[in-house]
């Protein structure tokens, strides 16, 4: 069996209305899991943004022609 995941206890401050909606959506006992899931998604988003910036720096910006070609190949639902 693998090692147990290590957790760090943190304290955050949020507006009362946000906290109330969070508790309503997550359930009182699942607030930490809800916030962890949201943070993981945000960190993935941030890393993707870092990659896009790195690629743009290396290859230059995407041209309108490249964007149009990519959109033409994208499947439509």
C-alpha cells in the first residue's frame, strides 16, 4: 500500500456570503474537499497558462490563419 497523503492545515478568510454558499454546496463536512478540488483545478489552469506563455515566447503568437485552420479542424457537435 502507498504512503498516506500528507495534508497541511490552512486558515483562509472569505466573505460571509461566499462561505454560506460554499457550505450549502459542499455540505458542512465536505468543505475542505470542495476547496481542495477547486484549488487543484485552478493550479492546473495556472500551469496551462504558464505553458501557453512559454510556447508563445518560443514560437511567437498564434496567427489568425493558424487559429482559423485549427477551428476548421475542430469537431462540431
